[in-house]
C-alpha cells in the first residue's frame, strides 16, 4: 500500500522497473519531468526496485536516486538489497506498481507473463510495454487483476502509447469493432521509404539500424512477426477473439527489391506492409503482408517511422489514429498514462 507524505497526505507509490532499457529509462525521465502534473493529481511516487538480466533484482524500499536513474545510471550512488527472485524483489521493494518493459518473446510471452502474474498476486498494479503477455495470457492476467482489485494495463504495446486500448475501453462503450487495417511496424515502413528514395534492401536496413529504429537482429520486423503480434494484441483485446500467431497469414518484406519498390511508387501504388483484420462469423481473418496501395488510400501516405490504424465499427464506419514520428518518450507516456489510470481508480 502506498505511504502518505506526512505534510500533504498525498499517497506516494512505490514503483518497480523490470527491464531498464530504452523504455523504462525514458519512463524515469518522464516521471521526473511530469512530477508537477502528477502532484496536481495527488500522485507522488518513488522508484524502489530495478531489475534486469544482468543487474539482478535490486530493491530499496526507501527509494532510489531518481536523478541518477534518469541518467541511466544504477550502481554509482545507489544503495540497495539484492533479491533472489521476482517475488522477493517485489516484497522487498514494497511494490505498488510494476512497470514491465523487458524484451519481447513473441512465441511464449515469457518470462514476462510470470513476472506480471507475480505482481498481481502480490496486489501490485501491472503495466507493460511488452506485447507477449497480451497475446499469450490476456484473459488469465485480466481475471487475476480483477480478482485482486488491481489493474493490468498495456497502452504502450501497440503504436507506442497512442491511445487505442483506452479509446475503446473508456470512450467507445458498446461500439462493435468489425475490423481494422493499418501500418503498425515502423522498421519496415522506414526501409520501404528508403528503398523508394533509391537504396537497395540491405542499404535501407543498415540505415534503419543506424538511426536506431531496427534491432541488430531485425528479423522480427522484416518477417512480419512484430506486426503480427500487434494484430494479435488488438484482435484479442478489442474484438474479444483469442487468436494464435499461426492463425495470422504472414509475409514479410524480404522478397521486395529496390527496383520493384521504386517501380510501384512511380506507378502511383507504393508498397506498404499492411495489417488487415475482418470478422468472419465467430472468428476473424487476419493477415500481415506487403501490398500496393493507391495514393487515394490514406495509408499510402504514412511514411518512415509513422504508423496508422483505421478501424471499421458499427457506429463509426471509419475511425483512424495516425501517429507521426513517435519516439521512445511516446511509449513511456503510454505507461505513465496507465499509471495515472491505475492509481486514480
Ligand atoms: N523501444 C520502443 O520504442 C518500444 C515501443 C513499444 C513497445 N516496446 C516494447 O517494450 C519492451 C522494452 O523495449 P526496450 O526498447 O526498452 O528494450 P531494451 O532497450 O532492449 O531493454 C530491455 C530490457 O529488458 C531486460 N530484460 C530482458 N529480458 C529480461 C529478463 N528475462 N529478465 C529481466 N530483465 C530482462 C534487459 O536487461 P539486460 O540488458 O540485462 O539483458 C533490458 O534492461 C519490449 O517488449 C518492446 O517490444 C518498445
């Protein structure tokens, strides 16, 4: 349970960061920057736990030095205990909220599922940027959160924190989602844009890696896995249809040459890696693959790191969310917004 600041009776929440890479570091910087806005909402917080594969499980229930954490520095000025496992860590840190931002395992969602389960069982809210737990354990974790009176939230998992899940949950009650299509993977979109500008596939991939968009091992993006996992997350949560990754027809962009991509654009129908979902009776037909889109289609204009999703519902025939040039701060914002939702009841 959160302590209260004696002078103001504002509750101070203990935050535990699991994974301390791009996303959770950006989150710490954002928590620091948005402290006045949080205080206006009667929310104070401190980081009491940080854990990664290499660092182990570090906890200090009195709070860690947020300025050095914001600089990405853990060990220099911190004092902490080392816990043996996730449960001991959450206990030593007196965790109120777990921010789970470890690497995605698209095929099992582990060990993130076990970590989120542990947090919820110990009555902490669980907030994740990791798509794996949604695709592989959404129903279980949602039910567990409800049973414990806590929140399991994941706005940062798709489109970097743009409000999608919260839009449907909070602002579109009783709307029936018939299907959607979109461009949900920025690495492939950057590569296709660079190929249109004259690079071949390998050069375009290298450029995407140089600007920090593509992973060192970019096969998850290139082969369409990342987009397929996002499709599975949206279908599972927004359409209420559990879907396995092998039920999504998937093709990557590895078969496209610079010549083919440039010819398509010159002919007025550029290639995009398009995600498509349509309801079919009780289920859905879902696919990810390269498609040529006419310039009359708004998706054809979404270039570089930008992304878009276009929903078809029973009330709104077309409702689109476009996100232009997101950065890691937007992902961190998705987690911050979830934190405010979770502790605001
Ligand atoms: N970057 C983005 O803009 C973005 C956007 C949306 C969603 N996401 C998702 O957010 C998550 C984090 O992304 P990121 O860019 O921050 O990744 P990252 O920079 O690679 O950092 C991953 C962190 O997770 C830790 N980690 C990995 N496996 C672990 C395990 N089994 N136990 C404990 N710690 C573990 C790593 O620790 P070690 O270094 O010690 O191994 C590292 O600190 C991913 O699931 C990603 O798909 C990222």
